C-alpha cells in the first residue's frame, strides 16, 4: 500500500500501474498475501499441577485456567492433544516447601508424577517441564539463600541439575530452566548427558525480565517471594543489550532452544534475538498478558477473539517460532 508519505507529489510523473487496488482486497486475496501465519503447531500450553487438591480449581486472576491434581491430568492432557496443541509446559506446586526446595528433585514429586501420567495417557504430547526452585522453596526465591538472604548461584546450580535429571527420568521431553542463575544451562546439560539423556533438549528462558506481568502466575503457583524481589537475578526491563548477552551465554552453554519472556512488552527483544540467532525461539505470553485481555473482555471493553488473535500474531510476526500461551485452547479452535 502506498502511504501518504510515499505518494508522489502533485505534478510529479505518476505510474498509475503501481497504484494499490484497495477495492480488490477480498478475504481470499488477503489470505494469499498474508505475511505471517499462526498455526496451532506453534502453541505450547502451560499447566499447573498441585499437590493436595482433588478437583481442578480455577485461578481467580486467570479466568478459564485451572490448578490440576495429578489424578485429573490425564483427561486434561487428552483434551489438549485432541485440539491439536502439540506441547504442554508443566509447573509443580508441592504441599511441602523447605529452604532447599527438596520436593523439586524428589523422584516421586508432583511434576515427576504428572509427567508419568501424561506420557502414559498421551505419549505423543510433548511434555516440557519448568525448572526453577521458586515454587518449592519456603521463601519463594529461585535458589538457595545465604544467611544474609541473597540467592547463592553455584549451590543452586547443583539442585537445578538434580531437578532436571529427575524430570528427564520421569519422561519429560524438553527441560526448560526458568531460574536465570548463571551457568545453569551448562550444569543441566552435563547432568542430563551424564544420566544418558544426551537427546533431551534444553529450552532456556534466556531473556527473562523482572516483570510485573507475572502477578497472576505467582497466585497460581504460590511462589511470591516472602521478602524482597527477583531483581537480582531477573533482567531489568530497559536492557536489551543485556538480554542479548544472556541469550549468547545460554547458546554457548548448549541451549537447544531459547526464550524471551514476557512477550508483548518485549517484542523488540524477540525481533532482535530472532535476527541474531538461528535456534528455535519461544516467547512466553505470560499470566498478566492473559489476565489483561480477559478482564477487559469481561468488562465488554475489547472484542476478545480479535485481540487474542492480534496479540498472538504480533508475537509470531516479531519472530517467535513457538508461543507459550494460556490462550492455546481457545485459539486452537480458530486456527488452522
Ligand atoms: C519461575 C517462573 C515464573 C513464570 C514462569 N516461570 C514466575 C516468576 O519468575 O516470578 C511466570 C509465568 C507467567 O507469569 O505466566 N518459575
């Protein structure tokens, strides 16, 4: 389309054959020339598995999303697979939390049990597991604390490696570390290789920003830090060069796929990472992004389907191959 600026000035010679024919823009033609496509194959659906409940319970700040008991997860996984959604991302919320997040690497822990259940019921559904200690520690931080309350990087690495190995042993297809400790991809890679899981890929949450958009997730996952915040290990929103450095480190350490999180407020970061790296790129359309659209739609302020489509295609257009989104199930119904 010619914009105002590109239109030739009066008196200048005009080649009328290059004028756009707006009236012929039918839906069929629009589809033919569409530059970006979103398919259900691009979607990953997050699931919260909770210990100590018997029924699925809705998360109040995320209407339409539930916390699931292991006993009900097989049926849910079947319905997800029936919609054509290729993958799920699992978060575990244990009953028992301690300083060291011990339940995270318990072979019979909540995520390990859920992975076994899902792989038994729907073997073809790709199971990705989130690896982070924050849902498992009594203080809600993503790692082991020193006596003065700081997260200790290196002692945490060992626990993340154990956690990852136990997920792989349970049958996880992809390991997704979300903690942002330095060196975690290498230490997880070493542990997986040592355990005979050389072929299990790592999807690294490479550029993870300290974001207010995680609010509803922390309610869902019971993982709000009991003091302080995550700014010492998650990234500062204004920094894109730092984001690229974080991605570079993960790539060098052996990440098989990389991720930017959140998605919508960081489309420029997605685009830059896409430009620089050839690895498969995921973007996490996080809980707060979901909650905003749901709330406005409930109020009748936005056309829900339209804004969800527009948001997801924007993330794809920015350069993401895969979108982790709570909208997966509803979007699957409208997409190819
Ligand atoms: C950390 C983790 C978080 C999310 C995914 N993994 C929360 C955080 O870092 O505080 C947020 C996802 C969302 O908001 O949907 N385990």
